[in-house]
C-alpha cells in the first residue's frame, strides 16, 4: 500500500461504517487484512484529518489507528509500523489543532498521548514545544485543542513509573509549569470577571481554565519531589484555596443559567479537592503548610452556614474525605512511645491539627455529622419504598470514597476515635436526650433518633467503657422494637442494626437468649422487609460472635431456620438471596448436627433456587456454600440428597464448563463434605472422580483440596477407586512433582502414605515412582521438616510390608550413585537415626522405632555397625510411649485393645470413623514396641550365638544398655493384644532372615 491509496481506504471505511451487512462484513475483513500493510495508518490519519469526510467514517478511522498503535507501534512487535511511517504519523498528529468535532478532538488527543508514552522525548522531542507554541495562539479553538492534547500527554507521561521516566517528567514539569500556571491564572481571572459582568462567552474560557488545571494537577503531584520547595507550586496550591469559594458561587449562578456549564464548573471545583488529595497522599510533609487552610475551608463550607446554597454532594464527599485524610494521616501522628525520637515535621503537623480541632470545633462537627449528615433523606426513604432490597444492601468496600452517607460515617468514626475523650460525653448526652417512645412522636424525632443510634453503633468499640449496653438494651432498645407504628420502621431497622454492631463488643452471655428471642420478632413476615433484612444481618453477627453458645441458641433454632427460609423465598435480588444464604450457613455451621430436624424446607428449596440461577454465578456460589454446611450438619443423612448434590459438584468442577471459574473452590469443599459424610458407596460417586484429573492439569492452586478428595475416595472406595483411577492418579502426581515446593510435596506424600496404609502390599508397587522421591528426601532432605517425617514413615511402611520394593529402591539408588546397596542402606540408617528425635507426632516415632526393631535380625553389617544408635533411638521412643496402667504394669500407650470401645462423638464424620478404623489396624496401634523388641533381641541372640551377641552389645554405651535391660527384663508385663502382634512380627523376621549381608524386610 502507498500513500496514494487513501481513496480505496476511504471507500472501504464507508462500507464498514454502513448499516448494510453485505457491505460491512467484507469491508471489516479487508481493513483487518490491511492492518499490517505499510502506510495503512498514514492513509487512515489523512482521512481522519479531512474535515469534509463524514464524522462516522472519521470516527472509525481514528479507532483503527488507536488499535494499530496499541498492537504495532512497539519496535519489538510483530509486523511493527516502520520508522518512516511513524515519522509521518507523528508529524500529522500535531498539525491538526482545528478539529471542529469535540469527540474526534478527544480521540486525537488520546492518540497523541499513546504515541508520546512510547516515543517522547527521545523519538519525539518536538512534541511538547509544538504544543506550547500552539497554546500561545490567541485563537480559542487551536488553544483549547492543544491544551486538550497537552493534558492527555502529561497524564500519560505521569503514569510511567520507572526511575528514568520519572526524571524525564520532572524535567518537563520544571520547564512548563510556570507557563501553564500563568495561563491558568489568566484564564481563571478572565472567567471570574466574565461571570461578574454577566458576559455570555464564558464557556470556552472555563473549558481552557479547566484543562490548564488538569495539566497542573499532574505536574504538581508527579513533577516535583517536594512541591513546597518550588515557589510556583506553592503559589498554585494557594490559588486553589483562594478560588474555591468563588468557583462555587459561579456554579450556583450557572445552575439556573446554563446547566451544561454548571456541570463543568462542578467538575472544576471537585478537581480542586482532587489536587489537594493527591498532594496530601504523595507529599504529606510538603502538604503541612496547607493543613490549616484545608481544614478551615472544608470545615467552614461543610459545617457552618458559610456553605449554604453553594455545596453539592460530590464536593461535600471530597471535602469530608480530605478532612478524614488529614486526621488519619500516619505522617501527622507522633509515636505514642515516649522514648521514640519524634520527627519535627510530624510534631509540627500534629500541633497544627490540635490547634485547629478545638473543643468547640470538634463537638460542632460531631453534632452536625449526626444531626445533619446522618439523617435519612427523602431520596433514601423513596428508595426504601420503591426498592427495599436495594436500600438494605450494604454499601461496603470503598463506597465511602464516593457516597455521602458512607463518607460521613467514616469521617465520624475517624474523628470520634481521634477525639474520643471529648466526643464520648457528647454522644452519651445525645443518647440521654432521646425520650422514651411513648405515644406518638414526630417524624423528625424519628429521624433524629435513627441518626443518634447510627452514631452509637458506629462508635461501639470506642464507647465500650462508657455505655452500660446491657441495661440500655433491656430498658430502651427492646421497647423501641416493640413500637409497631408503620412509620416507626425507621427506628426498628436502626435498632436491629445497632444490636448487630454491639453484640460482639459488649453484651453479657446471660442476655443472649433475650437477644435471640427479640430478633425473632424482627424477622416476622408481618414486619417491614428492610427491617427483616437488617435483623438477618444482626443474627449473623450474633451467631458469628466468639462467645456464641450453641445450647443457648437451640430453643430458637427452628424459628430462625423457618423465618430465614420465608425471607429467602420472598426476596428477588440475587445479592439479597446471597446475604440470607450466608446467614443460614453461619447458623448451620454453628449448630452442626442439631440442624437435622429443621433443614427439610431449605433442602427442598435449594434445588429449585439452583435451577433458576441462570448466569448468576455468585448466587450459585452462595448455594454451594450453604450446601456444604447442610451436608456437614446432616451427616450420613445427607446421602438422600446425592441425586441433587452429585450433579452440582460435577457442574462446578468440570473444567469444560465456563462457570467452574467461579464455582470450583466451593464445589471442591462440597465434594469433600459429600464424601466425608457418606457411609455407602455408589457408582455415581465413583464416576464423579473422573473430574479430578483435569483439575491436576490446571496447576497447584487447588491441589491440596483435590488430594484431600482423593484421600476421601481411598478410604471410601479402596479397591474400586485405585482399580479404576490408580494409573491416572499416579501420572497426575508424577507430572506435578517436578514443579512442587516442599509444601506441595508434603500433600502428595501424605496421600502416598495413606495408600500404603490401606494396601500395604499393592500400594508401594502402584506408587513406586513416588517412593524414589521419598527415599531421596530421607537421604537428602532437611533435618527437621514435616515432609522428611512423612517420607521416613513411607519408607518404614515399605520396609515392614513390601520387601521387594525396598530392595529394588536400594539397588536403583546404589546403581545411580555407583556404590552397593549396603552402603546406601547405611547412609539411610545414619540419616534415620539423626532425624528420628525430630520426627513428630509420637505415632510416627513409634512407627520408625518398629521398623528399626524389625531390621535387627536382618543379618546386615550396616545394622551391626550402627547398633548403638539404633538401640538408643528405640529406647528413646520406648520412654515416650511406655506408661503405667491402673495396676502399675508398664503398657504401650499407643496400643488399642480390640475390645476397647470407640467413644461416641456426634460431630465425627463418616470419614473420621473410617480413619479411626484404619488406625486400629495399624502396627503402631496393634504391636507393643517393648514386646516386639524383646522378641527381636531373643532372635538376634539365637542367630548370632552368645559370644557374637555379647560382642555386638559391647558397642552399646552403658546408659543405653541400662535402659534397654530395664525394658527387656520387664518383658512379661505388657498389652495382651500388642504382645501377640509382637510375636507375629518376630516370627515373620525369623522366617525371612537373609543369609547374606543385605538389609532384610518382612511382611506382616
């Protein structure tokens, strides 16, 4: 393509801008093909610069240029725009300052700023000088257009954060700030004079002044390290305060004359406050000289008669937030530690604050916040009537930055916390000034009551020691809730909210039943919907409290479940349903299995709600969260819900379904709960496991939960799961191992250990590749870590149960290191003995000791050479596990007697019971270590002969031998079942003793 092809491109653009689909599609395809053609963007810019072309075609042209700059302007981009074409484009962009269409002028300014971010100043040094030259043009249009471009260029350059880029911007600021400041001063004074003289042509002057202010904002905030050291910057900030009230008065005048100019004027005044916010946030110490004028201006306008008729909501929000930012600024708060060296600048700022916030100022601000800004407005009351769910929704998060109510509440909290000793008596006085709700009270009195209660709720933590809340709750708040007058819903709703604020701060446990009974009335279907929704939030706060007592709540459980269920049915907004489901989830989680008799209606409703969710995935998440608590609460009874629950889990964990992005984490929790609370197996549950393996491929984010699900399957479907999915599970875990840190490896190895515990013989063979990693960890791993403990346990179980696997492991390791298996076995024993004192819990210690005991008769030189360390390790474990029973006999405290009943526990899941049953079959809990040691020592003596045995024992130190003899000589006193199992272990060792010096293993 050459520069003469503009006509062809223009015609194609016209077709692409048409409404005719037959022309539009081919034209779009052709334009897409031209995106990488040389001079295409130059042709587009020529078309855009031709004011005779239709506006919609020019608009399309500039959009294609914008997209091209983003994709192809970088030198490293594929099919990058050539340097020759870039030069032409840059020149054309800054030669068009007479654009008549505002929207197109804005797009051109954005274009220039995008290129400036890449090329200015190195590749485009003439950009800023050219803009300043045009800005000096006395004609209004080119001056306004060049200021618009300059604004977007400075905004783009200011956003660059590399040190070199910041130095470039600071140099730019020092060069142009004075000129732009003078231009802004001239334009602003001209505008104010024009307004004073009632002239009509104020619009263009105001717009140019506004653009200058935007440029100055970026320059003063990002262009100077310390703005107050630059006289022009100080002058600029001074003028901001000087012209704030005159601009507010102009806005008041324009309100009736020209609504469009009024909007610009409002933006102008708000921009004043944004300039102050930015300087305060990024240059707090430079802002110290402006603390006093900021507070004086904001407080005067927002808290005195001076601002009447001048203010509008956005300005009030910005002003209140400016006060808050100054009061809470960390750099203005001296350290409260007496010995700390205080920064003089911090002390100066703190002194300015304290001088300004006199008793009269602080108390008047507090009164006005409560009795003016906290009052419900007509608009809010209309929203209450027309959209109760929207009104009741919590405007949390960062709403305080934009909404007047939340902003005023945050400022109240800030100054109350800062001046608590001054303001607490004032608020208590306001509380005492509220008359009992007897007879009819005026609507204004209701609003005032609501405002005061709002203040008391917000300041709950700061009023903890000042207010006897128990007494106030019983004698004031409960009677308030009993006033049934329809208009009094305002107070009833606020009291319910207030209780929720205070319940976790200060309420006697003895009053909790009274609270639960009181809130039931506020949830009644006859009550106003907003009051009920607020009461539901209070219930959540009460149930989620640290001092919550389930027994106190149980008498009211049925009522709450029923009332919340009715409320859930009545509301229509997804956010409201989500909040109610969260309250329900909290209750079910707290009461556990006590929910069983009352969950029927909810269980029937949730499937219906699930079907109506559509694309509301957050509502689905709330349903799944509730289902997790329902399943945990119902326990094994939740099996009747499987026809609904299994498809829900499948929907949420299937990576082929797009909603899995939202539902995966919650559905994994539900999957786990489903398996943990199931007694019987089913084909549907087993088939659900197929969704696990794509999740492993996603990475490690949800690996821990996936492996917990795997372990639940191994205990619930031992044979079926590993027969069906064993190979896929092995492949998935092997693929993960290469990229895992030690924590991730720990999750994998715990799963491997469980497989070996369930299948002592087949498990090591199935997961043999992972045993290699376990052995490597035992030989090379950290001295004290949970991963090392688990890997030692795995190798222990392999030695005890699968001789062939352990022999193969040693041989492969020896081959890889170029030594023999005996040497590897010796190295393993050295690490084993070294790390054994650091292994925990005691059950793992005993498992390792059992394994060391088992290899005493292996006829291995590696064992004989380390006999002292081995016996010392075993004796130390014996010291830990040997206790005296009621008759004074020494017993192994970890051995479980078969006849010993398992204490019933209603809160235990079926998964917990399966784990307990598996533990009862574990050698740790079936074999008495001391009896096994006695048997092995006898076998060792018999196999070696008396002389060789005594010679071997002579290597053991005296103290260890003394402790050993204590246990060996008391060998007849032990656990009955454990002694029998020990005899079986010893017999197995004798039958499998090797005749060569290789470590022997045996099968239990």
